[in-house]
C-alpha cells in the first residue's frame, strides 16, 4: 500500500503541471487575439482618420449649393460650378408664350465672398471631433451622408427685372376681343379672352428661378378677363353684308347648332315653294307605312326620288300612300307634317299640276303675311325653318331619338332614317352649292332643288367642333340658277361652317 503513495503523488504533480501549461496556452492565445483586435482597431481608426483627413481636402458628399451636388469638389471648383449654373438662361412662360431671360439682363451676379463664407461655416460645423464621429458612423453603418445645404448669395438689378417684366406685359397683354368677321375669307375670328401680367405676383417667382441652379423655368402669373360671349348676330350681319341684298328678290335662311340649340332665323318663317325639298316628307311617310329596308321596290323609288329629284317617283309614292290616289297621298303627307308641328308646310297636289289648275290652296301663317312675299307655289310650300328641322328630325331618328321616334315610335325605325341620310350624301363630283366650299373630308347630307324663280338647299354638316343644320331658300322673279344661286349658297354655307367650326390657332 505504502508503495503506491509515491506514485499517486507523482500523478498529482504531473496533472497540475499539465493544467498550468493549458492555462498558459489559453492566456497566450487570448493575449494574441487581443493584440490582433487592438491592431485591427488601431489600423481601422488610422484608416478612418486618414480617410477623413483626406476628405477634408474636398467638399463632403451630401453637400449641395442651391440644390446642385458639390460633393467631391474643392471649394473653388464649387464656386466656379455655381457661377456657371447662374449663367444659364431662365425660361419664362406667359401662358403658352416662351420667353428667354438671360441673367445678364438683370445683372445677376454671384457674391463669391459671401457665398464662400456660407460654405466655410458649413464646413467648420463638420470639422473637429463631431465631424469625425459623423464621418466614421457613415462609413461603419454604410448610411447616406448628411445633406448639407449651402445658400449662395447673389445680387440682381430690381429695376432691370421690372423693366423686363414690363416689356413682356406690353408685348403680350391684350384686351378682351369680341368675335370679328373676316369677310374676304368668309371666316371669323372668334372671341378672345383678355390677359394681363401681374408683375407684383410674378417678380418673386422669377427671382426664385434665377436663384435656383436646377429649376430654370417659371410660369408668370397672368390674369384672364373673359371675352364677350359670341352671338349669332355677327354671323347674320356678315351674311346680310355679303349678300348685299338680292335686288328684286328674297333670301330665307335658317341655321342651327343642334348641340347648343343656337339658331339663326333670317326670314326663316316666310313661305317658299316647296319644290323637291318636300320629297323628304314623302320619304318619311313612306317609311312610316312600310318597311323600306325590306321592300326593294319602295327603297328604289325613294332613293331615285331623293337623289335624282325625280318627281315621277315622288308621284308614284304619293299614289302608294293614298291607296292609288295621289291627292289623298299628298293630304296624308301634309297630315304627317302638321303632326310634327310644321304648320307652314304642305302638299296639296302631285307634282306636275300647274298653279292655274283651279285647286284650293291652304292658308298658313307664313303665306298669309302681307309684308313679304316669295310667290310660293299654291300647291307645295314650306319655310326655311321647317325644312331645316325636318332634315334634323331624320338625323335624330337615325340615332334612335328625336320627335319622329317620340311621335311614331316603331313605325319609323332608325335603320330607315339611316338609309335616307345615306341617299342624301352627295355623290362624287355632285356636291351641292351650299356645301361646295366646305372641306372635302367633312361629311354632309343635303337636298338641292330649283325652278324658274326659286332655289333651295338644305344640309346637315357634321363638323369637327359642331354639327349644324343649314336651310337656305332664294327667290327672284328672274332667277338664273346657274349664275347667282350657287354663289350665294356657297357663301352662306362657308360662313356658317367657319363660324361654328373655326380653325384652331
């Protein structure tokens, strides 16, 4: 037993030695690691200090002068850059007019000394311990640098700026202008609003643009005075002036803008010979009684009557309407017209019956006037007003609306009205005088007729700005259609179109 005691003691001594050796190793390794960490910290700090010191030679990232980035520049480079920026012209807008303001005009100049002082104050605030801490945190946290704004200082000549604004006011301000006729061009200059430059309100905006290095545009404050509202009086007076009076004759004119309801009535309630203008009423009554979209014979007769002014076809249709009696058919068409409110329009007899046939005429408000007389046929009469509204009613019917649909419902369907309008589209080279001087790409439908003393042209014009109805009747006891009539129609048509569809500036 005693022999094992020394062995145990030796084992314990050996264990303690090994433990001491392990602790020494741990201490050694910890010391090395600590030295490494300290070295890294020292090197990192040295790098941060060196980098920071190097960055102090240029302007810090995030520094802006009049919103223009200056980071990485020297102070002198920044001052040169802002000086160049202020040399850029300012674009000034008077509504849609673009005007260039060259900075030299208002003696705009950068105060370099004052601006340099402002820059120095910002740089001082970023120097020292606090500046280094901010820089280090930006680097370690990978965050965007703080935005530093430097306000440049500049001078300008207030009197020169006011003189510049006064010149703009003198050039572009205008009083409100009423509509004006340009008679030689058969056109109009539509009303124009008045404008005036508010110099007091515009001045600070221009100064702000001059001060900005990035936004060199400014919209001036312009007050607007509404123009006088245009009325159809100018159109009527221009037409009357252009006509110059029809010596020994008479003109009746009805013009309407269906979109606004505006109407021009110049002798529009005077009775004129209906001529083949009343063929449209015969077509409507035929549509009311039969479906012409499925009857080829009726469709062919209606088309010939409308497109060729064929009175034979008109009488044939009157016979159909009157169950073989053209006079009864004429009375039925008149009843249709009266039901639509057209009390001055009628047909008493078929076409071809002479005025001296001894038939009783029909008294109306239009043909019983004693102040004016267009010597209308006693058997077929209408007025410019009722002729225009009748054509408009077909247009409304084609769009499934209007008083034809309201009164007769499914007896007259939109498809039939659409077919009627299609037949009234002038063929190639067959433009009616009223629409002859309207641009060729403008859709129109029209009725044109004449006899020895009367000419009539009624049209629907589908303009880009407004549709319009134009109905014109001309009477002269010694009428020469191929000379005077077409010229008058052309003038009235062009004036009407240009008034409601003026050219855009």
